[in-house]
C-alpha cells in the first residue's frame, strides 16, 4: 500500500552542517581579530594605520559574534530535530499505537 516516509535528522534542512560551518567561521573571524589586535599592539608609530586596523578589527569581531550567535541558534534547532526524531521512533515502535487491522 503506502510506504512510510522516514525523515532522519541527517536531512533536516542541513542544520547540522550549517551550525558547524557557522561556528567554524566564528572561530576564524575571532582568530583574525586577535591577529589584527596583535599587529596594532606591535605597531606604535603610525596612528593612521592603527586607526584603520582598529576599524577593520571592529568589523571582524562583529562578524564573529554574528556567526557564533547563528551557529548556536542552528545548534539548538538541530538538537530539537534530534529530540523530535527520537519521539517519532518511540511512537512508531510502541505497540499501543500500531494498527492491528
């Protein structure tokens, strides 16, 4: 008759991949921010260049925070999909809900 459609958390709008990518980009931007702040710390003579690097580093840390926030949000959604999958498996395997027709 009808075939049951089973959707696993591995195919849940790819939140697992997106949260990992977002966290990786967040870490990359954090490393770039720390590198830029290190350069500013070492260079003490050129005020214009220091101001330029400070502007760039402020933008980089903003992107880092955005990607960390997005990654944590997608991680939460991914965990909710895993919990829903577990509940669906319990309902499918429970004899009380099985049709005996």
